[in-house]
């Protein structure tokens, strides 16, 4: 007796089609956190939670070191910047009434804290790249059900940091294009208002129509580039996993990611957005708890003429310290989750497109 076309069981290669007296096919092997078969988003999400629960020590260890190091760099840059411009701050705060501030003092503040901001941005990108290099190492072993320690994860992540950093930067450029148009548009509008205000000797005047038109055009172009940025973000979402697991260079990782995403863009986009929304909600909840703890010392502080400056400074220092610790802890705990989802999506796409399941099963030592 022949079997109907599309009989369940044939598409994954597990046994014969069931029905007409045949038993149902056996479930796909599951040596680790995911079944070795094409997965739904629920299975990918469950696999990510399982991997985090089983391998939380190396994941949190790498993430904690990465973000604590980034925070230390930012704090150091802020302290250096403050020591460089403290005299400028004193002069600006003690200006006589009606006297205009010195332009050099204001420029010094902008330069100092601009350098601190740039240091923070670079440190954050490096920390994110290190986490994105470490998570695929853990996920690869989690799929096979094999143990992996912090030392092995750190060594392999560090060895692939350059390729992962390059792929992350190249993919981030696509998302920065819309923001760049918005920033340039705002700068053009602000420059136009300041120029008109200087020309009118302080009197209120409407901004020049040319600046308004330029601002609106830049905003419209920025809005038009948002879909392109999202499209490129999804196409290159699997590049860090490729760079670590396959050992590819940055450009090769981007091309490989685009090939794996082709034909499944909407599915991967939905999975990534859902995972990002979950991380955002969890981050907001954790930050609220730390914000309440941080404001407690300030709420008990009497702000009146009798309050000693040292007491006020101590309370503010405790508040900032709690907020800083909360931010590092929140980032370290939640940062590995979305890379886990993207790495499991990478494995799922290879199972769907390249029949990777038998290779993984042999590597895990299961039938």
C-alpha cells in the first residue's frame, strides 16, 4: 500500500510515515537543551532558558567581567575629566551676576565630558562584543549536552573577539544610519535658531524657513531608512554565531548570516523582537527595584539649612553607587539572553537548510 504524499515523519528523516498500521516516528534526539530538529519559537525560548540555567556560571562570569570592566573605564574617564575641568566648573559657578561665561570654560566642559562619553560608548561596544563571542561557545556545548567551564569559554571568546567585534560594528552601522539623520537634522535646526537669535540681539524670532525645510527633509530621510536598518539588522543577526562557531572572518560572517536568514526573514525578525521585548521588560523591572533602593538614603535625608554638606554628599554617593551596581548586575544577568536566542536560531536555520541534525547527533554520541 502506498502512502499519501507529505506523510508526517519523512520530512526530518526519522523513521517511516505513520498511519495505515505504522507506528508514529520516534521523537528527535535531544542530547542537550534543544531537540535536534526544526524548532518552533517556543522550543528556542525554552532552550535559551535551559542553557542559561545549566551554564549560568560561565555566562555570568564573562558578562560580569565585561560590564564591570566597561564601568571601571567610564568611571575612570569621568574622574580624569572632572579633575581636568574642575577649575572651569568653579569659575562658571562663581560668575558675578550679569557676566557672560568664558567660551573656553564651556568648551573645556564639552571636550572633557565628550571624551568620557566616547570612552563609555567604546567600552560598551567592547563589552557587548565579548558577551556575543562567549555566548555561542556556551550554546554550542549546550546543544550537545556537554559541560564547559569559565576558562574554556573565556579563552575561546577572547580568541574570536576581533571577528565578532568587526561583525557587530558593521551590523550596528546599519542601525545608526536613521539615528544619524535625526541627529544631523536636530543640529541643523538648533544651529539655525541660534544664528537667528544672535542676529536679532536676543529678540524672539521665528527660525529661518531654509533651516526648517532642511530639518524636515533630514527627519523624513531618517524615517525612510528605518525599514532598511531593520532589514539589515535581521540579515546580519547570526553573524556573531557564525564568527565563533565556524571561525569565519567578519565579512564572511555577514555573508553567511545573510545566506542563512534568506527565506526566513520574518520568522527571525519576530523571534528577535520577542526576545528583545522580554529582555527590556525584565530590565525595566530590575531597574525599578534598584531605583527604589537607591532613593531610600535620599528620602531619609533632611534637606534644610541644618543639613551638613558631608551628609548630603554621602547620601548622594550611596544613591549613585546603588544605581551603578544595579545597572551592572542587570546588564550582566540579561545580556546573554538575546545572543542565546540568536545562536539557537543559527542552529535551527542550519538544521532546516543544511540537515545539520545528524551531524550534531553524531557529535553528541546519540543515535
